[in-house]
């Protein structure tokens, strides 16, 4: 599944367009490699997302085409979350 779609379905981001912008601004990584919005993500991949002063690292646990709010939280686990002051 494309990373921008995964981030939307898992409800980490509200819109796919935000994922695309993060990728264009070099703020999206899969397994420590810079990712494009179209980069494929698989179960077990580690994704790092940088939002301004916040950075979150997650591990992909499940890939689903659609997910309810409860199911969305089962699609990933947060490994690390950092906030810069």
C-alpha cells in the first residue's frame, strides 16, 4: 500500500495530501530511507514522520484498505515520539 494512503487509513493523518506534502518536504521516511508519497509500505516497516516540532516513529502492524476508528489503531504501534521545544 502507498504510504500516503496508509497514513490516511490508519488515521495518523486526516488527508492523503498532507502525506504527499510531508514526502515532498523530505519529512517522511520508511526504514530510514527518504520516502515518496507513492512509496510502498509493508507489515514490519518502520515509518518516521516529522511534523514541524514533533517527530513520531511507528511500526506497521497491519495493512487494510479501510478501517474503523478502532481498527485504525491496530494497524501500527508507536515506537518513539519526540517533541522539540
